[in-house]
C-alpha cells in the first residue's frame, strides 16, 4: 500500500486494503464505486470507519488520526505501513465525494463539523438517542409532593448522611421521565430502585403500573430479578404493595422482541412497548444501537431509569452510552442532564479498608503507587504470572477447589448456584493466558482428577456460554448453562429461566445456538455477573485491550475474595491506559439548542 497522504486521486485499485476485514474492504469498494470521484482518502476513510466501529467507536475521529501511521491507529491490522492523510487534505477529498454528506444528508458516510466521520446508520442512532434523552430529561413528571415526602420518610426513616444519596436518587427518578442511578458495586443501586418502585406504586394508588425490569444479558437479568426479590422483603410497606413489585426480569432483546434474521425489533416508534416504567440494569453494557432502539420504543409518557457503574468497561459493540451520559451530566451545572444523574457513593457491601474495595478504587483512580503498595502488602492477593510451563501446576488447586463441587453435582439448580461461587477471568481470548487455552487446561485438570469424562464435545459438568442471540430458543449472548444428565440419563444443557423468576430450562445440546466452554471467561463476558471468588489473570504481553476499566471490572466481579495473577509492568501499563471511544454523543447531549434531525429520504 502506498503513502495515502501524498498520493494523487487513483482509479480505486491502487490501494490494497490489506489487513482490514472482508466487510470493511467490501464497504470501501461499494462506496468508491457508487460515489465518484474515487480517491485513496475516501477508500481509507470508508475502511477505517467500519474498522473503528468494530473496535467500539461510534465514529472515526479524523482530527485524532490524521497524519499518523496506520499502525498507531489500528495496531491489529496486518499492513500498517501507511501514513494517513493530513486533516485538511482528508476533509477536502471527502467533501468532494458524493458518498460523504453533512448531518441530515442521506449518504453512506456523514462528516460533521467536529471532524467526526460516521456510518450513516450510527450517525442516526447517536442523533436520535441524544434528542430522545434531552427531551425526556427536560420533562418533569407531576407527582403528589406530600405523598412522595411521606413515602421517603417511611422508606428512609434514618436521618443519616449515608442515606442522602439514595433518598435523592428516589426523588430524582420519581419526578423525571429520564434518570440515571450510577455507582460502584455495593452502593445499593438495586435497593434504591426497589424503594423507587415502591414510591411510584404508592403514587399510582389504585391504578396498576406496568413495570419492566431489563438487562443486557440473561445472567444480568436473572441477577437483578434475584436482587429485587431479596430487597423487597426488607421493604417497609404493605404486603399488597410488595405483591405489585415485579419479580421477573428480561433481556433487552426479549423486551423489544427480536425479529429473526433482522436487526429490527417488533417494538419501535410505530409499535411502542406497553409499559409505564422501564428499569435497565447494567446499563454500561448497552451499546449505542440497542439503546437508540430502546428509546425509540418507549411510549411518550413512560419513565426510564438506567442503572449501572459508569467506570466499568463500555459495551462490546460500538458506543459508551452510560459513560457519555454521565460525562454530559457532569460537564456543568447548566447541562440539560445535570439534574437527571445521581451517583451513589456510600458502599454498603464492603467495610472501610476491605481489600477488594480499596484496590478497585485505587485502580479506578489510576493510582499505580497505591495499587502496588496494597498488592505488595497482601501476598495472598497478588502473584507474578506463572510461566506457561508452570501454569498447570499453579492452577490445579484453584480449578479443583473452584469447580469440583460443580461437576459432581447432578441437580441443575444446585449446580448453577455452585458454579457462581468461583470464576476464572482473563483479559484476552488467545495465547497461553487466554480464555481458549485456560478452558482447555481446566478441562484437562478436571479430567486428570477423575471429575469429568470427556468422550466428545459434550460431557456431564461442561459449562457453556451462548455467543449469539437466538430468539427461537430464547437463548441470548451471555446466557450461561450447565451440561448434566436428565432423569433418563441423557445429557441436557440447563439454563436459568428467561424471566429470572427461578427454575431451569433444559435443551438438547444440538439445539443450542453458537456457544463456548466457560470454565474461564473473558472479563468482557463477565459483566453483569458476580462471584464469591475470582481468579483474575492478565496476559504476559501488553495489549490495547488492557485498560484501567478492564482491570476495575475484573476486580469488582468478586464479592468476597480476589486473586490477581499479573506481572507488575503489565499491570502498571493497564492501569495507566484508559478507554477512549470516538463519539459525538456527549456533545449532542450537552447542546440544548440541537434540533431534531430530519428524517432520511
């Protein structure tokens, strides 16, 4: 590939987009063929905007990458010997193309005045979502103030400062059509939501409220349903009101109603959800496209409450919606979202000085010195990464202790409860410390100990995670199941019921959608889950995926005990690196003068 920043317009064949995915190359070819004049600048932009979307960016920030070497922008590409065009030359070439329009134009690519280049679909998602959030944030909901005050006094009878955040969150969400409750693990987010729902039910009186509890994955949906059932037992209200609180939760995909073989859902702006309140847990995991579709499907009069930890990893797909919302709210007191976002700070799970809490807080703050001081003072908390040849011996006790009771158990519900007590987490997929190798090693260690018998891909005790949504079976990406013999001795894969209300569903293995073994799982896949004990393994080499947010997310999956295997230099580099996703959502949310975008032709 030649130097694109110094090349003249070409015939569209001189640049070989080596290293880009087939989809990125195909999109670039379509763009240049449909929209002359052809230029190297246009081909690179078209390929890069798709590549960056797959890497989690909502757009390509031309100003941030212009003039740089491609290897520094997209290190995963095989051919990185190209210097990208200067910003001036790039903008000029793109503006000359019929493929690139301005915001509101119906063109394959959209270039705004802030030098952000979008796939049209993602510009539309971002713009529509910003408009919907701003509108709801400005909408005050009428309440019976005297009744709300009485509810707050009963729900929070203690007058200590530690309850101020939760009390404020309930009042905020009760009086607004849009609100966010954010905070780290153990800050009482779910309990606050239960208290909120109780207050809203009291406001409704005899009128029934249609409440939907939702989360991005089956696991996170089951967890919020379980948390709500536990929290409402402590609720200071009548049994009749408690009975009106939901005990079931669903994934966002199930809530919206996926249409097979289509990116669309049954519920949209023309067929809105039949709900009065939607509560979305683990909102940090929700990507831009899904969040935009959710807001489009909300009735005008419905409330929506987003719950999540803004400091966790962003969604696997494009966007960092919760983070951008919280950043927009905190940008100034004049922000349209300033009064819609409440951050809970008091930690109810961990006493002051508890290792998991203090370590995760130091990581979140990027304080490398504090992290290393704590790790060095707690030998049981941290050890250097075992060499590949020593890994089997080092892992043996952890695997047998963590999974031995799981693979021995034959009752599905009991086995799944055991399985959630320990998890081996890793940052990467490949390599000796990646999820694929660690899963194979875990199987080998369990088989050598006589705890499993592998006579093929399916065996009693095999845990699996679904990796692709399948509306036909109501199994979705992130759902975790266990393989066990049924009453007749036939192997079945058991999953928790989809509504989070308890119980299990059994599937013939051949009916499962795409899946993988999950003794070990990536930190990304662990979001929305919590385990009593976690062994967190970082790789031996630095990688762009190793970030402060990734380490923080891995640490905070543990309820009571964490063990970290990592070399100091790699850990320091990870803590010093933060996720930066290209997006215009924060700017759009902070701009109250923005108008509703025109509909595409």
